[in-house]
């Protein structure tokens, strides 16, 4: 197990290098001048050249990228072009808000999606099953930004139930969390239903019924437990995707997270902040996948046996 974890962590290095190189290249060759944006409209050529030299933007592209990577390995992502603050401080101030939003969204999706999928599977082709599948189809199809705007219009501006911009209260978290969880809720519900339908048709489920076990015991202890592997995979992937999907949701609701910071800095061509944000999101996504792989061993004894065999 430890060898597997170490191998996955080492694989993270080339992934992050590739992601950082692609993002840095795109930002470097996109239209716009970071120095000009920082100086404004009225500036002298001497001031422009001095600031460009100070930031190291007059160096060749590979030199700039190499310097960024060397500093990033030491925990220094540089200074934001737009605010003048350290990039690490900017991300540290915003990242907890994004994690909170994504965690609440996934908690909402799991608490509703898994029970709904189980009910849909055990009552196949019933009204509940049909309604949940139609709802899941809408959840997968609706863009997050459109759903967020509709929730603001109805529940914030219209009914006034929840605030859309006051982040000092927990009520401000409700609409963004629901918006971000819509796609994940739909995917988890569909995967739970599909996995449960496959499991409840197995011979050991028929044997359990023949022994006279209660249907609730069969569903929870036998069927759901053996159907958890694909469900856990979906939950893990959706949690990672929610971190990226938070970019649009945070922009719609003006949520002070890393996604909104990323969008704002892309418009300002603030390269250090953008690359650092993408690296943080990519790292978190990879770590989440690693945690899901480790969780497999606790859910399936056969996977634990494979780890023990590989260790020997």
C-alpha cells in the first residue's frame, strides 16, 4: 500500500509540470501586456522598461518559466501583478472558501443522490424512478451559470429567501452549493441506480432473500455495500470536478474563492496567480483520486488481497 501511494505521489510531479507548462505557455502568448495593465494609460517608456525588467518579463520565455518552477518548488509563486501581494497569500486567503463550497455541494449531492439512486433501483420503473431519472437528465444538461442565475432571480431577488452576495451568513452558501451540486447530484443518482440494479440481480442477493432476511438488510448490508465501488469513484471524480466547476459558480455568485480569483486574474493576465491557482486545483484533484483508490481497499477485500500480494 505504501509503495502504491509513493508511486502515485511521484506521478504527480510530471503531471504538475505538464499542466504548469501548458498554462504558462498559453498565457505568455495570448494578447495583452501585463506591464501596460499595471501602469495604466499614462506611463513613460523608462517606467515601462524598468517594471518589465523588475518582473523579469524581458527574459526569454523558457527562462521565465524555469525561474517560476524553481521558485514554486521552494513554495514561492511570486508576486501578483494586479495586487502586488504574494501569490501564496492570495491563494491561502481564498482556498478555504472554495473547499467549503465544494464540500457542502458534494455533501448535498451524496446525501440526496445515493438514497435516491437506491430507491430508484429497488422500485424500478416506478413514479419515483421516472421522476428522478428525468431530474438527473436535467441536472446533467443544465449549465451551472444558467442554474445559478435562475436561483438568484427566483430565491434571492424574487422571494428573498437567501442572500446572493452577503457572505457573512451561512444562508449565502445555500444557493451556490445547490448550483454546484446539480451536476454531481445527477451523476451520483444515475451511477447509484445503475450499480444497484446490477448488484440486486446477483445470486447472493437471491440467496439472502431465500434465507428470509429483511429487504432493508439485503438492500443496505448486501446490495449497497457491494455496489459502492463505482459510486465512490463517481463521488471522488465529481468532487474533483466541483473544484473546477466552482470557477463559474463563484463568478456568478461573487463568491470569494479561488475560482473567482482565477477568472479575475485571467482577464488581467496575472500569470503567476493563474498558474498557481491551476497547480493548486490540479494537485487537489490528484490527491482526491489517490484517496479514492485507497478507499477501495477498505470497501473490497479482494483489492486488499491484491495489495498484500504485491507487497510480498
